[in-house]
C-alpha cells in the first residue's frame, strides 16, 4: 500500500519470486555471497521485500534502513 489511501501495488507470488531471483542473481554478479552483509536503503515497497528475500535466498545477512536517518545514524546502523 502506498502513502495515499486507495493506492496499492499488487504483486503475485510468481512475480515476487521472479523479481527475487533476478535481484539475487544481480547481487551475486556484484560479488555478494553467503555470509556477506548487505544494507537495504529503500522505501517500503515490493522491491524492498524482494531485496530482503533475495539476500536471504543467497545467504547474505541483511539489514533494512528506511529514510529519515541522519548520516551519522545511518553509518552507525550499517556498522552494527
């Protein structure tokens, strides 16, 4: 669901799986592997969900950070 009432994006399980697999393959091509740490800095949306699932699928540890953090706060969260 988007910020505005009544606006939503519908994604089927198949679409989510396909997006998750594509993102997982992209992460692997970028050198991300099992045990690596990934920070996802995105607004809440289907792409963010697929990114989390892609990390889990390839075994990368992930953390999610949404907007609104200062640079120092963001750096602390990434280092943690």
